C-alpha cells in the first residue's frame, strides 16, 4: 500500500434504458391524472419501462459493458463491483454477484449498496477510498433500477414519477489534481417514513394481508420529501464546493438527482447557476433513483457537454432520508486506461 493517497477519478461511463416508453398521455388512461398536471408539477413527460423478462441486473450488465468499453478496461481487470439499487432482483444474493458472473469479472469482489436515490454517490465515494489507498485499481460502480416493479400503478402520487434505467462508471487512478476533489455522505434517519416500502423485509414479511394492502410498493410523503430535497440539495452543494476549495463561479456543470424539475431549478437559483450549466433529462426518463446521476453523466459526456478540466458537482437525495454528493475535475485521461 502506498504511503500517499492516490487520486481517484472516472475512467469510463455507460448507460442503458429499456426501449418501452410510457408517456403521460398513456398514464391518463391508467390513473386520475393529466399530462399537464404531471409536466407542470414534475417536469416529467415520459419514462422507460423494462420488459417483464428483464431484471435490474440485466440493465446493470448492459450499462456496465458500455462503461468498460469506454474506459478500455476488461472485466477480468476489475477488483470490485458495487451495485447501488433499491429494486434488486431478489433479497439474496447481491445483484452485484449476478453482474459479476455475467460480465466474467471473476477476480472482482461484489456487493450491493442501498441508499435510495443517493446510492450512486454513496457507491462512488466508497470506491474512491479503495483507489486512494492503493488497495484496488479498477472498480465498477453501477446505479440500476427497475422501479416499475415496486410502484403501485393505481397510486397517482407515485406512479407518475418513476422509471427504469441503469448507469455505470469505471473508477481508477487519475493524475494529481484531477478526479474526485471532495465528497460528502449524509443522512437524516428520523425521516425514514417519508419514503419507504413497508413490507417484504424481516420486520413485516410477505403474507396475503401485506399483498392485499399493497404494502410491497413505494409509499411516499411527497410534501416532506420535497421540503427535504430543496434544503439538502443547496446545503450539500455548497458544502462540497467549499470542501473542494472552489467557488460557485468555478462550477462548470451541475448533475443533480433527477426527481423533480422544481427541485433542480431551486438548487440552480440558490447556487447562481444558469440552467445551461445544469444537466436535466428527467423529462425523458423520470426518476430512476440510483441510476439517475450516472445516466445523466453518461449523456452529458457522450453529447460533448463535459470537457477535460471541467469542475462537476453531482448531488443527490433519497430514501433514508439520505443525501450526498461529489465534486470532481473531469480528467483529460478519463475514458482511457490510466495508471499513476
């Protein structure tokens, strides 16, 4: 192990979304809602829905292959796979193990991480520590969700919000001064009942009553989550920027969790960032939970919005209640196989 910390950064990105598009107009036929109401309140116009035969690990594998190709890293070169999700294939084993065997990454450790919509920034922060200490050189971090399976499609307050998708990044060493400059993980566990799935775990195992009462679906107190989100998105961003020894005007791109356009616009105003510096794709994908940020990052990279030397803030909030974020300087070597 080296006697100095190694700078960790993103070497490659990839994403995958199902082909099936569910529009607001279609939702009008399913629940008491309207395209105008959904668009005005959330900014969402459509979302992707996975085929019944497709699982979360399937989406994760497809996004991971793209990230590995972009990074120029072979599956057998991976030291660790972290899958962040709240809609895993099954309670046991970890979905990351299914991804590992499908990729052929037989040298890699594998585990799942659950922090709601904040999962990806949690996973990326953890991965960066293994790189920094020299314990590992190549780590795959994935955010993947098939939320359509855990949503009550008769509940208009939640079914209009969520979609399916996956995003992945390969993390490894980059040049000093590049990569991850600061990270922060937070939680306010007292608010856990504002966003949760009541049944299906050890506290309330599945039985005919829990199924009848639809307790295996997401339950959300929208007002409280909105209040929490608007506060922590600003707080976390400011804390991160200061921790990275940057100023607000130094930020080139904000990639927020894609939950609600009003939350995103509020954060941009508070940070004095024009919307041109904010990545928004929730109009096409809805809230994909832990897949949200890596999916948006991949789109930003592939569309040319990200350039070498750019200072990027990624910030999220989610069930728990959790929040967190990362500031990174996009490395000119990212997308290649780097060694330091």
